[in-house]
C-alpha cells in the first residue's frame, strides 16, 4: 500500500551515522520531506532536517540547561508550550 501524507516516516540516528545520506536517498526515491534543509554550513548536500523542529529541539534543550553539543544532565522535560509547538509543527 502506498504511503499517504498521514503516514509519518522518521529517520533517527547519531551524528555521522548516515542519516542525511539515507534521508537523501529516500527523498530521491520519492518520499516527500516537506520543508527541510538541503544546504547547510556543515553539510554541502544538506542534512534534510526540519528547521522548525530543530528550533523546537534547541528550545527544549535550552529550557533544560543544555544544547545539542552539551546535553542536559538528568531527565529532559517538555513544557506545555513545547508540547503545543510540537503539535503545530507536524
């Protein structure tokens, strides 16, 4: 059965694990990614990440005393604002 716009597809992985490569292949094969970064400072071919979701992730990390390069210690919590933003993004 073909995928529909309601069928989400997630590519998860650590940095340098091939997620950008895999996502690029999926896009070339016809997977619609929506608004994603196709060119970036650190990856000339783009990382295929959603800028609004990247900003949300950064906000959640910052609210918990961390960042992408310095994760917070302990449990990460989402505020009601973060949860609301998450459902507005997808």
